[in-house]
C-alpha cells in the first residue's frame, strides 16, 4: 500500500542516515518534517528537498528538551494535520574507557539517545492513537549488545530497545506499531570523525568486510513504515552485515 500522503517526523534528519531516510520517505509520497538542532543544516536540507519538489517542513528543536519537543510536534500537526510516522533517529556517542568517562559524557548520551526518544514518542502518540494509525521507528545500534569503550552509548541504545518492546505492548491495540532498527557500521559523519586506527580496527570485526551506507537504513525504515507492515511490532531489525552475530 505504501506511504503516500503519510506525514513523517524524523529527528536528526538534516544529515547522515536521518537525511537519507527523509529523502526516501518524501520520494515515496510522504510529507516530511526535518528536525535537527543546527538551524543552518535544517534550512539547507529543506531548501535542497524543496528544489526536488518534495513536501517538507524544517523545525529546529533540541529533542532532549520536553518543551522544545512539544512545540515541534504542535508545529508539525499545525502544518500537516497529523503525524503518522515518527523516526527517532537523532543520536550521538561519547566513547572512552570507563576511567576516562565523565558524568557529562553519560548525561548527554542518555539525554539525546534515550530521553529524546521517550519525549518525542510521548509527544506524538496521542495523535497517532486518535487516528488509530501510527508507525514509530527507533534507531538503536548493534552496540546495544555491548562494546568496549561504549558504556554510555550501549546503555542508551539498550534502553531504546527496551522502550521499543514496552511501547509495542502498550500501543499495539491502538493501531500504532513500534519497531527498532539496529545499524552496524554505517558510513556517516560519525564514522568519518573516528581516528583512522579505530576505523581500521572496526572493519576487521565486520563479517562483510565493508561498511553499510545510509541507503541501507533508509530502505529498512521504508519497509517498516509501509502500511503493509502493520503486523510487525516490537521487533529489532539488524542492518549490520552480520555484525550482531557476535559482541566485542
């Protein structure tokens, strides 16, 4: 059945996987809300998409702030009338050995990855329940299984997986499904920012011997938000080239 005329809110969608996901959904007929914390990136992405004739609206908001999230959702509904699809994509990672991590490293990682997912889902779910239709896609990570130097990030993403399962049970009877995508090594700006020695090490752990790309994640999101995927609920879909088959 597709997603024509559905309305999607995608957090962290001015770059990387979020931007490619927004592009894919918009190309398939959805109206898309572009969210990010950087106003310049949001405007550039909106301008780029509008030049392609896509229906988009940009909203700058810090998803770890409850009032900002509430205002974002209100703006989105005022513009498009409803929200059918929420993709909780925004995230960041503070990595390092346990002895070197700070409280602020922990706080910001949990706030953006876990609290932000909670706040955005809480803010949109009433509209979805009222319309008896909704798709919530949480972007976790293969790292939820654990990894050295990833204590805050692994903890946050494990929380996202747990939240996905709880939401699936709570909202499923209202026509709202919640699923989780767990990417592995994906070529994004976050990957490019890693030191070369770290990138080389991680590639040695990759069964396919190569990175995935943002298109792989966008395709997975498109599959799960389609109207035909209504019986898929509470699941974790790994898009990782087999990296989830072992930890470390």
